[in-house]
């Protein structure tokens, strides 16, 4: 006798089941359920391992960038050993020059620096060519002479000039001579004189050599022989 009647009610035996069959189905269901549970446990463990691996990967993941020349293509590479992504980024094109900014205020003047050493004298430059002489200008017309102006007032007397240096001493009187002698001119040269005996009364004159004279002289004297003659 079945322990389960089909859904069709009395007379419907399409789904009738007996106790042995139900037990077999229950055993099969339990086995499947256990397999499913084991599979779920394994899946959970696999998911946990995958999550741990992802965490480790994320923690060790790195990135680097290199600059490429302008106009080059961008690059990307991955190193599985170091877990580093390297990106090559080309240099951008130079932008247009911006407008010139306003001139800033003039800063304070700095201190004067020390004077540098004098440089060596440069070589003398070449003599330039002589320029040509200009032409003489024409004489201007002579203007009429103006009237004589009135005489101006007399100027103040100028200061007395400094005393000039003393002149050299004159020739003076020649040294020498004896009693009764006087200086007489030897010739017409200035200061050319000599001491000579001047004739006086009752004076003895001794003559030697030739004696000449002119005019009348009254002398009382005794002459001795002069130049071999008798006088």
C-alpha cells in the first residue's frame, strides 16, 4: 500500500510512492546535500584564498612613470616579478609664450664695488689721414667807424711793484797806486785806467825811453841821457 497518493486524488496513481522508495530518495537527497555543502565549503575556502591573494597583490602593487620625448607614443608595461606598472608619458608640446608682465619696481641701488686693477695700455692707433684744407672765406665789407666814445674815469693807482734785484758791483777804483799818483785813462775803453804820477812843483821826474810831446811846458829839470841822446 502506497504511503503517498498523487495530486490527482482518489484513482490517481501517477505519483504514488512507497516507503522504500521514499527512503531511497531521502538518502540520495542527503548525499547530494552533503556534496553541495562540501562544494560550498571548498568554494568558500577558494574565495578566501583568492581574496587573500588579491589583498597581497594590491599591497605589493606599484606604479612608476617615465618621461618620453615630445611627439612619442605613450607606453605601458607590467613587471610580474616586481608587480610594478611602468607608464611612459610623452612631453607635452611647448605652449605659446604668454604676454609680458608689467615691469616691477626698481630695486635699491647696490653698494659700489671695489675699483678694479688698471688694465694694460692698448697699442697706439694708426695716424689718421690728413684732412683737406678748407677754402678761404671772402672778406666782409668794412663797416663805418663809430664815433669816439667819452674818456673814461682815471683808474685807481696800481700797487707798487716789488723791488728789483740788486745789480752787479761796478768796476770801482783800481787797487794799488802810491803817494802822488792818480788814475788816468789808458784808452777809450770804460774803466780801463791805471795809476800814473801827476806832475807837481819841485818834483823830480825820471824819464826813460823816447820822450815826445806837444805844446809849451815850462819845466825846470835836469835831464839825463835818454835813449842814448842828450837833452
